[in-house]
C-alpha cells in the first residue's frame, strides 16, 4: 500500500446491524405499549371481580366507587347473589378499549355463575355465561356502566 492508494472500504455491515437493532427495538416498544396500555384499568376490573367471586360485596361496592344515587341496595340488585348479573363465580377479561370522546376505558368481561368458567363445548353451562361491559374511569379507577349516548 502506498500513499496514493485509497484506503480500504469498510463493510456496511455495522450500519445495517445498527438499523436492524433500532427497528427491532422500535417494534418491541410498540408491541409492549399495545399490550400494556390499559393494564391499570384491567387490574381495577380484576380487583372488582375478584371481590365479587369471593362474595365480598361490601369491598366490591367500595371498589365500584359509586355516586350518591347508586346505593348499596342498587348495587346488590345488580351484582349481589340474587342480582341481575349475579352470582359471579368466575370471570374472564376479554378486552379493553377506549371509546372515542370518553375519559373512561371500556372493559369487556365474561362472567359466569359456575366455577370454573365453563368451556364453550358445555352448552348447558355456557348458556348462562354473559358478557358485561363496564367502564373504568382512567383518573381514579372508579367503575360504572356504559353511559348511553343520546
């Protein structure tokens, strides 16, 4: 090699590797965000349904954080053992989404009066499984039923 010869070319593998690592990191960040974006709201719903499954309606009522017009009697009429949705013996959170124009997260939950959650193939028991949508307010994790839009 003399002074007139150009320097040897560096391979572009290091640049390609850097771009690949950056792209994979970006994909991982987006995937993690998408997976855990409603995690706090799902946990609030889990705590509520865990209390119902345990039969602790007083704790479930506290976790609901109702307004003054929704009394314990109303709560038991909805969620109590003889209530509209009760008894809740098992549940499964299906998904969560953010309705447009709302500050709440809609969490869809399958509830069943049987323990464990019946399989789809068990037609007799799975017929009593219902899907309930509750809203979890993002600011204080209070729960409510969806508000109809007029």
